[in-house]
């Protein structure tokens, strides 16, 4: 499946929101409309350290990833926190999650980050199967990859 991963723009809101709500549902959370709106505006605000990317199969967005750039006390260069990753159920197991992670690695390298890291819930067994292939596990179910 030819997938394009790109940064989201204002016109992507209608495609992003169902995936974002799907992510929240997966983790048994429900965000208020106000928080969904605030999150979206933060992604579009160049003064915020947050970015949103989507995986597209043609015109259809099939996955999302959000990142936050961070300055940490343990590293000389910034770190990239992969905050949220989600794919539509209909395309799971088809490389979309991996493509999104690889895109985050590319962005982090371009921004001279020292590493990418993320967390997942211990019950996310499908996600963890992928994460164990593309990053190192810290023992805290905390994934990172030196860059």
C-alpha cells in the first residue's frame, strides 16, 4: 500500500479528529470538545513544540502521530517525544505504524535530536510487537532510539 506521511494542515481537521477520538477510545479516555479543539490549535501554532503528522492512503488519512520536542537534563541535544500513535483498524498490520515511526525518526534527525522516545500501556500487545522491532525497551515500557 503506497502511504504518504506528511505534516497535518488546517484542512486535515475532519480526517484527523475521528482517528484522535479512536486513539482516546483505545485507551478508554474521553477528551472534552474543548481539549480536542485546543490540541488541534496547538499543532497548527508554530510557537508550540508540538507537531501532528498523518499517514495517507490516497486521500484517506489512515494513521496519525503527534510529537513534542523536549530539552532534557540528561542529553546535550533535544529529544523527540512520540506522544501519540494510532492507525485505523482497517489497516493495522500493513506497515502504517512503522511508516509513522520512521517518519518521526526522520524529523528528529533533521532537528538534530539525540533520541526519540515514547511510552505505551503494558496491555498494548499489538503495538509492543512493533515497538520491540524499531526501538530499544528501557524496562519501564519506555521506548527510545538513539539518533
